[in-house]
């Protein structure tokens, strides 16, 4: 539909001695490569656990960055809610909700893994690694919380946008109906005085302008009444 939509791919990190093996179903995005400095640094290669923690933190930080973008789009959507006669906003919300479903699924599956890693006795047992793993868990928790809150906000927006679209369409139909009522008056009067039968004032020189004046007066009165009843 032309709106930003996120997709997720699994990424596995395998610690094998002094090596870290990454397994992914798709190439890592360029922003992830840029977010991980020293990707080919020998010093970092000598610390596989630190390297794995750094990769996990960068991946989860990417979710937070994506959530910030979605929240910015939500704020922009909120400013456009007043003019929502079409379904554009609904399609945009649909794309956001689909992305958030992917995010929540990933983050809900990631948190138990991080807790198991922290309880494990084989990796990340030193104090420095424990603090780094805690930072990774904080990042994951932040991303999960943001995803949940934004999804609830979008559910409310979805209802609001539907109501606004319906209300705006009702306003448009109400205005068009009022215009139709006003235009019906000269049509009826013109039809009655245009009949091929004797009509009042048929032989008066002022009849044409008098009928026009009466028609304009009736249209003005009808417009005022409709305006007083908030039909415009």
C-alpha cells in the first residue's frame, strides 16, 4: 500500500570455542553492519562472548529504533486524523499493526532465551559479561514494552479513524443533502410556472423578476434554517 512495513528474520548465534557462527535466513541489513563497529576487528574476535553480546544488543537496539520511527508515524497520523475522509489512514495503521505483531512475536521469544543465558553456567559467567547481558535484557524489555504500548495505541486509533472517516462522510452527505434541498426550490417553482397551462401573473411584465425574487427569498430562508440546525 506504499506504507512502511517491517519484516523479521531469525538470527542464530553459535558460540564454538573461540569462534562465533551466525546463521540467518536473509542477509543482515546494512544498518546492522554499521551499528556493529569492529566487525572484522581481531581484538573483538578474541572475545567471542563479548562479540555475541554486542551483536545481540545491536539487533535489539534496532527494534527500539524501529519503534521510535513507528511512534513518529503515529504522531504524524494523529495530526492528520481531522482530515480522514478516505481509507489511507486505515491502511497505514494496518501496516503498523502487522509490523508490531512481528516485533512482539520475536521479542516474546527472545526474552526467555536471554533469561536462560543469564542463569546458565557455561557462557557469560563473569561480572562484566553479566552486566552486558543485563543491558541486552533491558534493551529487549524496552523494545517489548514499546511494541505493546504502541499496539494498544494503534488499536484505539483504528477505532478513532474509522469513526472519523464515517463522521466526515456523514458531514459530506449532510452538506450535499442540504444543497439538494435548496436547489429543489427553484426547480419546483420553475417547473410549476413553466407548465403549458394558465398560471398566475402570466401576463404581468414583472412576473419573471418577481418569481426570481421570491425563489431567492425562499432559498435564503431555507439556507438559514438549515444553517441554524447545523446542516452546513
